[in-house]
C-alpha cells in the first residue's frame, strides 16, 4: 500500500488551506465612510492620511500612492530621468514585473546573479555587470528579505549610480533597524491582492529625497509643477479613496501580522534546520525585520536520489502542505528577448548571462511557503515540516511508483 498521497495514500493534512485576504471591521467601516462621502477620487484626505502614516512607518519622508507595483517602478525611473539608452542591473530571480517595468521605460535590464545563500541579488555579481551605460542598481527584496543594503549603498556611491529598491514584497522590512526605503533613492511597493499590505491592486513609492519627491509629484499631477506650469510628461496614476481607506485599515493590522510571521518563520528555521535534506537561508543580523511575503528554503538536490524538485514539491502539496517551487530566471522568458522588448529599449537584451546560482536554485532547490500560512498556528507549521519529512522518508515511492514515470 502506498503511503504518499501522491501515490494513492492518505494525505497528512485534511484541514483547509489558510486563505488571504483578511478583512476587518475597520476595513468595512472605512469603506462605508468613503461610500457615504462625496469624494471617491484619488488625492483626498484618506489618501493623505495614509501616506503620512505609511511614510512614518517606513522611516522616510515621502510616500505616493499609484496604480500598482509595476507602474511604480516606471514612474521612479521617469522621475529620475532614467530611460531609453540606459541600463539598470536587476536579479533574474524575481517576478517578471521587475523587468517588464524597465523595458516599458525603454531601459535595458542587465541581469546579475544571486547569492545562493540568500536568493537575493549578489553585490559582487552586480559590480561585475556595471557598464558605462549603467544608471542604477535595483535589488529586489525577494520574499520580503532585505538584500545586502550596506554593500549596495557602497557600490552605488563608488560608481555614481542610483539605488532603487523593488520592495514589492517587502512592506515593513527593516535593515539595521531602519525601513528598507531609507537606503535607496526610491523604493517601490506592490499592494496587489497577494501582498502583505493590500487593497486589491495598488502600488506605493517611498523616498527620503525632496528633489525626487518634487519631480514625482509633478509627474503624478498630470505634469503640472508647483509653479502651475506643465513641467513634465505626466499622467494621473492614482488610486481611489476606497483603496486608500483599505490600505489605512490594513496598515493597522500589519505590525501584529509581521510579528506573527516572524515567530512562525523562526520556528520553521529551527525545525527545518534539523532536517538533513533541507537548507535554510543564511542568517543576517543586519536584517532586523524580514517581511516574509514568502518563507524560502532549499532542498539539497544530492539527497533526493534523482527525484526532481518539481516532483518532490508536488508530493508535498498532495499531503496538504502549501509548499511551492519558486521563480524561473526571468532572463530566460521568451518575452524578455522578444523583438518587441528589443524595440522598446532600442537594442539587444542579453538573455544568457552567467547566472549559475539562479539557475541551480530555481531548477533544483528553492521552495516557498506563502505569507498567509505564516499567520497560522504552530500546528500548521508542524504540518508543513511533517509533510516534507513524510515525502522524504517515502521518496522511494516517487521513484518506484507511477509518479516516477
Ligand atoms: C518583485 C515584484 N516586483 C514587482 C511586482 C509588481 O507589482 P504589481 O503586481 O502590483 O504590479 C511584483 C508583484 O508581484 C513583485 O513581486
């Protein structure tokens, strides 16, 4: 009789998955207030209040709301004057929007490898990718984990480059006690439905730089600057008062959620750290808050006896545990090397960079657990660990059973 659910056995966990989004009475009250009021458009009091609160929460002076976390990167580039003919260094281990936003802006993405111990852009690889056309480095805080910000700040100073943070997944993350946005010229956050601070769809731009903030507000004001003149090519990319209201009430819940996720992540670190077929990501004491949009860890390929990452993880999922495989390197996506993308940037996009760590990690090792599960109980975390152990201990079934064929 097979033991693994994938091969016909009984799943380890039958409880329902933990869902997202989580709505509160405060969300409903806030939405009702907006509904009963007369101002539903972008730019109202609700939005202003939220931006002030969120900027303070993130340790910067300026916060802007925009349509989503893709447009936010395009707007950052536009406000910085980075565009056609310029290059920006990005990791390949990210969501496609980190790259499509550059291409939309006419910027050539240049891919640099990740650090296999953290799954984040490697500062050494980024340095090797700098060319005379490089204008900025954009680490992506994948999974909500801050990249090596001290190293990136130094690198940008050394070469006169701008540091942009793609913190789409890192709302609330802190490095050396300060919000990640403190370290970059401008930082982009996504408030899309799956994110840790959401209003269904939306984006935020954070900065401490007054000149950047003025340039961006002109763009967002239809191009009209403080002097009343059309000083920039602008457009209205704002969110409605309904979305701003949901962001405000969701922000109230965020600190307790961050604490809960961190507690469960520490527990997983400890339990997974005891398994000899798993590795956990390197500890970095400079990361004072990891936002844990994803809990990421790796399987040791050499321990799996030839079973692919895909197959192993699908067997864990069949047990009722929410583990998934992560990104494939974005540079390998046909759309990135397409004729359209090259037309946008006016030249070749190098889609075969030297990225052995990103290739190995994404094909053979990386596993993710989504943030909503980190809001669960210790028993939920135990179910995940036990499902991994069950599949590992019975992995022969995946080789000998129908699954192997
Ligand atoms: C790393 C990263 N960058 C950018 C984005 C784009 O954000 P949005 O979906 O709000 O456009 C996402 C969204 O998933 C993301 O994960």
